[in-house]
C-alpha cells in the first residue's frame, strides 16, 4: 500500500467528521501550548528572522488545525512585541495526506484570520500570515532543503507508514494486545523505529540551523508494549469488529 493512499480522517463537518470528533486531540494541543510558546520564543530570540516558515505535519482538518496555527502566530507576535521588533512574516504549511479535506480547512481561513486580528485589537504590528496546503506523507521529503524554521506535529506520529510485516500470528487483534506473540510486538516496534528514523532524517534536511520542532506523541508509563495505556482503544475496536463478524456468520 502506498504511503499516500492509506485511510484518512473523515472530512466535512457532519456527525461522523473528524472536525466534530476530535476533542481529545484539542485537549492535547491546549496542554502542550506552554511548550509550543517556549519553543517559538526561543527560536525567534535566537534567529531574529524577518520571515518564519512553519510546517504543521498531520494537520488533518477542522478547528484543531487552525488552533495550532493560532497559538504559533500569537507566540511569534507576543515575542516580537516584547522585544520591540516588527513582527516577521509568517508562512504556515499545512500538511496531511492527499485525501485530507483541505477544501474544508481552507474555507475557514478568511474568518480565522479576521478573528485573529480582532482578538489582538487590530494591532498594526500583527504578523502577515500566508497559508499553503502541502499534501503528502510526512515520512517522505515534503519541503526544500533548509527551508523551515519550525516543525509541529500533534497526535500524528503514532500512525505508521504501512502495516508491519509478520502479523500473521496476531489472530483476533488489530494492534498489539496481551495475546499478541512477541514476534508481532517486535514487528510493530521495528516499523515505528524505521518510520520515526525516516521522519527525523527528512526533517533534519528541511530545517534550518537553529530551527525547532515540537512533536506530541502517544506514550505509556509501563514497559509492557501491550499495556492498556496505549492499546485499550484498539482492543475495544477489535472486540467490536470481531462481534460484527460473528453476527454476520450466525445469520
């Protein structure tokens, strides 16, 4: 399966859309806001750029994508104002798979930018912002060499580039579980290790010297790779799918 043809989040604004079913992701973005603000402040103070290029990788669609952009823009504006500097121009690249609902995302931009200006009292020093959609997998090169100052990704890097090989013995499961053999656990580990290494290698080529990244990923406290901390949701989904299969077979 090609990297850019994997399943994607539901578009639109309907009942089952990602836009209306992403409150957990929103909470994570709000929780990490202080980290984002600190990183942007350090970057600006160290480089003092007149233009800042930012990539939000795995942005999806709906309000969360623009929530991240809002936090980044405000952090830049507040830092430049604190230093009595003119705000730099801000270029924000919104990246996700080609099937992502970019139309829905960009249809909100005019209202978003207007709200942002009003929220800052129409400050004349507020950054000029330019948005660009970049369809493609973040496991590939997405940007020219040394073209980015800042990279952000939230709740996206747990998605693998492909289904790991060697899952034949994982009967009844759709992810790692307590019944998964060690070979299956290692297959997921090796796939993530390969994917994340590729991600970091590509970003190292795209980010300027002194650039920053803020990456938010799912984690666990336990050393047990099949612990409920990271696998509970997938276990519940697997149970539901198995029940559906059983129901079909009994009809």
